[in-house]
C-alpha cells in the first residue's frame, strides 16, 4: 500500500515537474537553463537536511564541539597581528572611512549610486564584512571607528588628567544584547523602510546620530562593555566571526575546529530577538519583492492613510509593519521548534532551551545573507572601485579608477542560483549539526536528544524552503 | 479567473513549502502513534 502511494506521489511530481508552464499570466518564471524547476531544488534541499539529520543521529553520538581544539599560530604572527601598531592603524582606517562616509554623504552628489556613502555602508560594510568576518574572524573589532575613537579619547583624557579616569557604570545584565537588537532594527528600518533611506544625506545623518548615541553609551558603560554587548555592528559581526576558524586570544591568534566558536555563545537577554532580527530583516528584504507583499502593502498603507498619515509615511508605516511581521515570523518559528523540543522530554524550560539552541541560528543568518545579497555584493560592490576615486560624484579621480565600470558578467544567473542554493543548504546543515551537538550535551540519553531535535529539523526545513522561495521571488 | 491566470505564481510558491507540510504531517503522525502506544516520555 505504501509502495503504491509512493509511486503515485512520484508520478504526480514527475508530471508536474516535466509539464510545460502553461496558462499563467506571467508564466512559471524560472531560469530557462536549469534542468529542473527551481522549487524542486527546495525539495532536494529538504531531503539533504533529513539525510544529514539521520547521518548525525547515527554517526555523531557524542558532543564534539565543547572542546574547540584551539591551536596558536606561530608566535610572531600572533604578536604582529595583535600589536599596538596594527591596532592603531586599523582603528585609524576605520575612523577615516567613517569620516569619508559623513563627508561624501553631506557634501557629495545626492544620486545614491554616484556617491560613496550608500554603497560603502549598505554593500561594502554591511554585506562585505560578513564573509570577511567568517574567514578572518572578528576583524571589525580592530576597524571599529567608534571603539577606536572611544579608546583614543579615554587615553587622551587619562593622560591629560595624569590620573585614571573614573570607572564606568556596570553594564546592566538585563540589557544583554537588546541595544544591539534595537540598533539592527534601526539599520534595517533605514535600509528597507524609510523612503529615501539610500539618499547620501540621510546615510550621513544616520551615521552621525548613531555615532553620538554610541559615544554617550561608551562614556556611560565603558568602551569595551558597550562594544561587546550594545554596539549593534560589533555584536552583529562578532556573531558571524564565531564561524571563523581563526580566533584571537590575548596576544595570540590561533585556529579552532569548524563551528566550535558558536557553542560558547552566552545567550544573554536579547540574543534570540537579535538573531531573529538578523534573519527577519533579510526575509523581509526578499519578501518585499514578492507579489504577495506588493498586493498586501497598499491595503496596509490605506489603513495608515485613514489614520491621517501622508501617502509617503503611510507606505513607510506599512513597510515597518512588514519588517516587524517578518522578524516575528522568524522568532515565532524558532519558539515553535523550541516548544516542540520540550515535548520530547528532559524537563527543560522553554527559555532555557531557547537560549541553549540560539547559536544554531547564526549559520542560518549567514546563509540568508550570503544567498540573498550575493549578487548585490558581486555587482554593486564593484562600484567601490570607482567611488573610491570619486567619492563625492563630482568628477574627481584620486586613484585613477573613476572611469571603471561594473562588470555584470562576473557570474551568470544559473551559476548564481547554484551558489545560492549551496549557501542555503550548507548553512542549514551547519545549524543542524550545532543543534544536534548541543542536544547531546543537554540530554542524558542520545535517543532523547535526537527525538528533541525532530521539531528543530522541522524549523530548519521551514527556513530552507522560505529562503529558496524568497530567492525565487526576486526573479519574478 | 484572476487566481487561475496567476496560477503560475501561487502554484510555484506552494510547491516550495510542500516539504514543510510533508514534514509536519510525518511529525504529527509520529506523535499520535507514540501517544497511542502510551510510551513513557
């Protein structure tokens, strides 16, 4: 009976997959040279996850990621990379770039693509630093302009006063990573919600406002405490850097096991919302291009217009609602997986489990960023070459590269799709591995650990399907 | 006729989430069977 049902299902799938795309207003949109429809990649990705889950259950019976196996690189390399000179140079470079963003945003042309500020902030910094962090570790900590200015100010003040500065306030534990989550929400709002959020003046003004808030917070709680927990971009890039094989410890730099940087993540308050914000903002960016959103958004905007908002602000309010809905959907899916895991037994509270498994969402966040922004980084990122020579867009040519242009032939549509699917699958398999390893540490029996992960597997399958659907929407 | 005319969009969209539905069905059936067996948790 089962065989007959399976055969019938397989036949239906084959007929659906092979049938020509007929009788639709815009056709079934897909890349014409793919061997199978795009949605079938989603099914294959789900199958890979299920197979990985079974393989983990059979071949990974003991937790292996508690020990990171960190081994230092030769001492002179560590000493050089962590030297005060390198620290000062990197910090100065960060401060210089911050200055260029503000200067070009305020003084340059207001055409976003011809001005250094929007491309640098939204492409090079926000997206480009993610793969750099994943490969080389917490690089942003060295280049962080706010940390560099804060430390330099503290050094100058203590030198001038010839005494130690008063100790900062103790960072409140209950704040955890909430300020960082709020910062990421603010950034996503500027990028995805605010009309004209890519206008150079707006980018520069937002940079100045964020800098002012950061300096006040650093003055109150100390430069390092705020950088570790509150400063949105430090926390954001630090999460991704935990996937890196490289890690700095004191004056040494070393290599650690793949994925072993994430399990030690302390799940302080605000960590789950922060990661949900990271995934949810990319989700909304993709969904905003989907027909389902473009048909709903005007109705939500009409509601806000009926409350007295101008058409522009009503649409912004609608987009903000959409952004929050995407974040809440991601958060809700995760909490659903946790609630399901609780039914497997073990006697853990939902909050305890939510904190215990939150690190497994970081590779998913990476998969979402990598897949969704791959083409933006590849194409728009090339703009940095001519914008570096002409940051204001006024015809200057500082490095002789102002006349270079974007090469759109770097990667074809089909190759891009394969890379995107690869990122999505790799990210979710990494997430499954992390969750499985953590379950083995938490539960006293391996069978109970595996059973608790059924729901988490469901969440991963859901995130995988969602990611590929979002990517397909960008093509419609 | 509009939903039919746009079938290319929503049918394809639904197809992406079939594995999720399939997985949830499997999970639900598994949990029901476990309850019927009365296996201690």
